[in-house]
């Protein structure tokens, strides 16, 4: 279809240039300027921040899922850590796969009971990671790491399904 026509158009233009024929800017009407100018501008998607997406996701989650308080508190703790890592005002479409991988790897180095050991929010997660190693604190259990990382994947998947992302950068990590 279109790909074949595009290749033919490129070949025809190349041949015309080789023959010094500049009368035809295009050969296939599909690639003519009048067609390109007539297209409506694609509507710019409004970009939402991570905090906005989490708010929408949480409202949707609470409507659909009938889950207990313990589960909700784990989800909230995971979302809090996600926001702390990526930043509240980070546009959702700027979260990259590399950062998702860094988040996953950081979970391996954070302490269990993070809030109990570090109640103040003044320390960066990097400082908490270093202090955890220095103080030889117990690390997050593998199950808790899975809950936190799966929450990131679910959140990004929800954003993708709602049209805020083209793809989920945490897929298959």
C-alpha cells in the first residue's frame, strides 16, 4: 500500500533530479503539498504529570477494585516511592525505560520499613540507599519489591490504555 507508493515516489523524484527535471515536485498525489497542507493539524495531547496520572489512576482503581485496607496501603506506599523517585511534576511521557530499570534496581537496595528508619522526607533515595548499606539495615523483601515494581508497571500500563502514553516503558523489565 502506502509504503510501496512512498518508495516509488522517492525513486521517481531521484530519477527526475538525475535528469534535471524539476517540473514535478511530486508524482503521486498522495505526497503532494496540497494534500499535506489540507491535513488538519494533529491535536496536541495535553501532557499530564506523574502526580495527576496517579490521582486519576487511584480514583479509577478504588472504583473498580474492591480491595482491603492492607492492599490499599501497600499500593499507596508504592505510589509514594514512585513519586519520590520520578518526581511529582515529571511529565508522564518523559518517564524512560532506563529510569524504570534504575527504579527496579534501587528497590534492591532500600531498607524494609523505610519510613520507620527514615521518617523525615529530607533525605534523597540515594542517601537512604547509602545509609542503608552503612547501617547494615535489612533490605526490602523480594515480595515487597515485586509489589512496588508491579505497581509502577500497572500505573504506566493504565496511562497507556488511557491514551497518555504510546507504550509502557516498564514492559518486560
